[in-house]
C-alpha cells in the first residue's frame, strides 16, 4: 500500500468511528422501575389505592412534546407506546403498584397531561426539564388539579460516549422526581385525608 492509500484508509476509519460516536442513533430510555424513596412517600402520604388513567401530551404542544428528543444528533424515544406522556403514566403506575396503591378498579382516578419535556447535552452544562398537570377525579368530580415541574443540570462531557448516557440518565430520573413531587404535594395528600 502506498502512503497515500494508507493515509486515506486511516481517514476513512477515523470518519467511521466519529459517525459511530456522534451520528444519528435510535436511543431508548429503560422501562420504568420503582424507587424506594417514592414507595416510601406513597405509603406515608395517606393515599388510598387509585386507578391510573391515560396520560396525554398537552394538545397545543403534542407535536413537539411527543417527538423524539435530540441528544447530540441521537434520537431518544420512550419505550412505552413511543410516548413520553405514557412513560410518565407508567412511572406513576409502577411506583404505586410497588407501594400496593394501584387498583385499576378504584373509583378514584389519576390522569395527567404532559406540558413540558426537554433535554440538552452541550459541552459544559446539560439541562433537562419535565412538567405535567395532574388530575385526581372521583365520582363527585375533580378533587385535585395542579401543574408540577422539575428540572436538573449536570456537567456535560466533551466526549459523546460519556455525555449521551449521562443526559439520558438525568432526563429519565426526572420522571421519578416528578412523581415524588406529586406524592409530596400537601394538596394531593389532602384529597385522601378528606375521603
């Protein structure tokens, strides 16, 4: 092989490696799993078992809220029906099921509307936000309605192989954090105290 051919082969190999590290890949969050902190919060909240209804994206922003999130040219998808709103519902259902507080036959129903969902991982500081409006509905009508939001920031590495999984981890953790914020809300707890 001539020096030019060797150099060309080296450049092609380098370009391929860069594409594999930063090119557009299909990424997915892991399935929701219960957290000890939220199980404990749910049990201490005074909740009675509830049914979890469908969660949807805010109708005015559904196109933006449900499209794959871009993390350094990689598309992040929800593993639950391809929907971030459905992922939030499943996170809540998983946490309450583990706490013994999910009953699909309950007359008390929790539903929600995803209102904000974003993640970015530029070199420097990564940021993620998540917000939803939660509703508790009983036979006699609406018992609770509130929008809750959570956010996070972290050091975002220059190297995509480190930065991309970190961004996914921080964004995914916000779903548990948001469920925790709901369980901590005194007005949410009052719904069950007054039953």
